[in-house]
């Protein structure tokens, strides 16, 4: 199952994941049915719409939820329960003289959108809490929101500040959650997941980890590229524009 809340009819600039996973040939080979209805502005509503009261799977199932997340000028439901942060909560304001009232509000809005996103991820996890399941969460990129310079969103690096820029753009959240039942049934796999927590990784090799988690045997699997494998071998982490993330 593949559910997408970013494919909103604006070409391929903002939905490359959709363009690849839902390529016509991939649809023909991989999916029994293709259905994509996008009328949900917010992700929690989206998740509740695409899987309303759906029971946890009894057999094998791979499900993608492509969320809007905290993109650009992040949006979230403007309701009191989601407005946890205000401009007064923004730290280190004196060290960032470029922060005016508008920019402080932008930062607070971004923080609130992350807080809201936590509830979305929790909603997805709850669906799989009482079955043998793992949930893998990751973001495809970061954002600048006036963190270390007077700049926001996604632009190029500033000479002499490449380290901060790489941290903002490419250091993304990535975690694996396991249900209690999964841990009980797969103790060795659960231990492998725990032992991989501090390994340096990159999302361009994540497919090999999915093959391991799904217990899929194929000659294209590379255990040196699987971050959960004891044979995992870190490689230089080169960004799309040629920077070495670790330098």
C-alpha cells in the first residue's frame, strides 16, 4: 500500500518520491490497485482518511505513508492544542540579531508543525502496536529556519559555513520502532536494530535494510549496505551537490 499526501499536481519538483514509486511500470508490476485521492491539507486527517479504522494486517504488508511533514513555511491546524510553542520559546535570540518578530513567529510555527507531526507518527504507530510489525520513519531532507544565519528554507551554502549548512540540510530524523510482539518473535532482529542505533548511515542505501526487515531474499541484497547487518560498511556520505557530509 502506498499513500501519498504530497502529490498535489504541481509537477515533479516536489514529489520525486511519488514519481519513482508510482512510475507506470512500477504500478503495473507491484500494485494490485492504484488509487490516489488528495484532498487533505494536514497529515493527521490524511492518515485517518486513508486507513479509517483499518485493522492491523494479519499477513505480510508493506505500507508507505508519504507525509507533507514540516515542509517550507510549515503548516499545521491552527488550533490551541497544536500551538505549544510561541516566539518567546525560541532560544538564543540574543546570539541571532537577525530575528525579528516575523521570523520568531516562523520558527515557532515550524516547531509547532514538528509537534503536530509527532501526533501523526504516533497515529501510524498505534495502528501496528498490537501486531508483529516495525515502523521505519525518516525525512528526505532538512530545512533552514534562521538557525545560524539570516536565511530560511533551502538555499546553497555560505562560504565558510558549509558545516552548519550540511547539518541543516542533510542531518535528518531516522528511527525504527518495534512492536512488543515483534520483539518477542524476533529477538535477534530486535537486538540488531538496537545495536545499529549509532551507526552513520544514509538514506540512499535504505532499500537493503527494508529487504532485511521484510525477510526478502534476492541477489541484489548487499549486507554491507544494510545498516542493521553486522557486515555493514559505512561509505563516504556525499551530498547531491558533491559535499562530503562528514568533512
